[in-house]
C-alpha cells in the first residue's frame, strides 16, 4: 500500500484557538487521505487536544463536526465513511525519544469511532496520543486557513512548508520524498516529472499562494537533464491580514470604519460603534467632531457625541426671501424625517437582534451538555481576533460584538432558525 508522509496535527489548545500544533517528527500515514478526511482529522484532534493524554475517549456533536469539516450537517453516510477511513489508516513513526534513543512505532490513526444519539465518540491509541501531544517540536498551523483549500495536494504542501516559514526554505527533498508528501508515491503516472510538475506541483503551489498566509516558490536540482530534488522558498504572504480577519458583515470595508481607525479608534471600538449606532450616524458625529477646535481626546469626544447626539447649532438667518425660507424649512423637515427614519431603523435593528439572541438562547438551552460544549468551542475557533474571542469568553452567546457571527453560525447549523414564521 502506498504511503503518504505527512506531519500529524496536534493542537495549540481547545477549539477556541486558531492554531494546530504540527509535530515535525516524521510520521508516515499509510493510504491516501482526501481533503475532507484531512480536515476531519484536524478537527477531531483540535477537539481532543487538551484531554488527549488524560481521557481515554473524546466526543463531539456529530452535526457540529460535519458542519465544521464541510459536510452537509445531515450527511452521516459521508461522515461514517471518513471516520472509517481514518480508523483504517496506519500511522508509523520513527524518531528519537527523550534520551536520544531511536523509537519506532505503528498505530491506526483512530483506534475507534462511533456515532450514537447524535454524538461522535472516538479515541486514539495511547502511544499515538503521546506523539500527537508532544509540545517540544512543532510549527503553528492556522486551522482557519485550511477552509480556503479545495485540494488535498494544496493543503498537504501548505502543511509541509509552513513549519519552515522562519527559515525561509524547506531544504532539498528528493522527488521520492516529495511524492510521499503529496500522497502519489507508487503511481507510475507521477514517476514522470513532467506529469508531477503539471498536475501536482504547479496547481498546489498556486493554491498555497492564493489561499494561505505564506507564498512559496519551487526550485529544482538536476543530475544531468533529469530533475532529482525539489525545495520551496517560503515567505509571508503580504495579504496576510485578509486571512486573520473574520469580518462576515464587511464592517472593516466601510469608509466610516477606516475613518475611525484613522482617528486612532481601536478596531474593537470602531466595530462596536458602527454595530450599535449605524454607519450614517457615526459618520455624522465624525464630521461634527472635525468641525470642532481643541478636541484633546477624540475617543472620549466621539463617545460623548454618539451618546448625547451632538448636533451643530444653526446660525440665525436674516429675513430670508420667501422661496429661500421655504426651501430651508423643507430641507430641515427632510433632514428631521431622515433622522427619524434612521432612528426607527436602529430601533427595529435592535429589536431584531434581541429576537435572534432570544432564539439562540432557547436553542442552546435545549441542546445537551456535549452539544453545548462542542458548539462553544467550534464558534470560538472561528473567531480570528483575540478581542472577539475574549468578548465571547466573557459574554458567551450574548456577545453583542460577535452578534452577526453568532447569528450566521446558528443559521448555518440550524437552517431557517431565524425565519419569522419558524
């Protein structure tokens, strides 16, 4: 059976964290894992990591697991098939132990897995669990980024390059080793470098550069005219910020958000003000502040202006002509109506947000403890900003700052949940 050489995923902490610890000791995985099976393996390890060596088994809500990996939440046949594939996959390691002695071992990737009453229970062998939990040698892998990949080869190349990002190069790999890393060893078709380059190397490099926080460039070593070795030069992707932001409602793209940041307002506070007051209202207060002299604390002044609804004092007009007076009055009336409409819209938005928070609270209360725990860890893992995670840890499902993300999460998990007639 062909072997795929990959680094087994371990984790930087509970599901609320974004990163996975990547054991860089050589662990060989027999068989070939699909993209979804790789993601499933990551998520299971992410869920289990904190108790990896202390608990004999681990559990996660099956629908939550399916959704996080990318399956239809009701597609348990595919989930069963992927769990079966992980249980049938053999992991083999050959490394130095703490005393510098060579250690060889073999284990199935999962010792067992079962689905019962909507819960997935699974376990690792004790020996493999120890290897996956080893904190000494690892690189940080962003779990959030893996969702951007659409091919197993692209994700495999990313995983094997990312751990060398600090050194800037993977070092030279023989083409035989590279074929193992990509899961195509044993294929006569990919013995041809022409085919390997066209079907594996070029597409995988393109996907890593497009979908991740690193950029890689392949280099080749030849013996005569034949390519024998490959290495990848690695640097950070200049568009890294786009992978660190979970901004589903697009707030950070708004001109008013950028204007707030330019005034020295923090990301968290800018987003909170826009969510609470609306972009037009915040823009109005920014404009008002710009007309004032001697503002020492822009954060404090803006906070007061938003709360007290500061408005410019209109200068008294001197006997305007009749038509001009009518136009001024009409403009004032139109402005007042617009303000009333916007205030009404804000009230409706607050009422709608309150309705959705109440629905979330009801759904959470009806889920069992295993489901509730998995839901919280899953949602926490989807938040890329530490401030957002702190807010969620403090306020849970009532987190106003994460309201849009919370509603989107539950709508995905329970389609139609917020329908008015639901």
